C-alpha cells in the first residue's frame, strides 16, 4: 500500500475532531474591557457598566438569559471580564460598550480600542490645543 499523501493526512486530521465548531465541543471565550484610566479619573462608573452588561447582553435572542452561559465579573482596577461558554462576538461587546458610553454622554471623550484579541480598552480622545491661533497682539 502506498504512503498517504499530505492532503489525505490533513483531511484525516480534520475529520478526526480537530475542528472548532463541532457540536460536542465546548466553546469558551474570554473578553476583558479595561476602563482603568477613565475609572481612576472618576468619570466612568465600572459598577454601572457591569450592571448594564448584565441587563443588555442577549443569549439565544433573549435579554436577561445569561444563566451559567455568560459570566460577568469585575476583578478590580477598572477591568470587567466577560467569560462566555457559547458563541459570543467581541464586536457585540464593543457595540454594547459604545451604547453605554452614549447613554452616559461620554462618547465625545472616550473611545473603545481593541488592544489585542479579546481585550478592549477605553481611551481618551487625543485633544491637541492649537496655541498659535489665539495670539493677542
């Protein structure tokens, strides 16, 4: 019998259970939202944001259906950790963060930046003062 080719080996590995989205596999995604800088300046309430996420995150198209599937906790230092045991999008978390900022009228000063996969950070917009325009002569 001839040895297996490379494509036969990779397809065999693919069918052997190496796939991501199989029904029996458990999916766990962890997201961190770092709001330490605005929280230390006392313009961002981390506890209110945590409650907002509890109230607004949808699981199976229903609000308030978190149960054991999605866990939200605040380990401290202005960070919020979201652990999901189901399909969960980081873009959805970013959308909810922007919605909270808009509701609190902070969207003009803060923005949501993806620092690395699964980690989001709230940063201030860079405001540059143009001192040369205001000269009184």
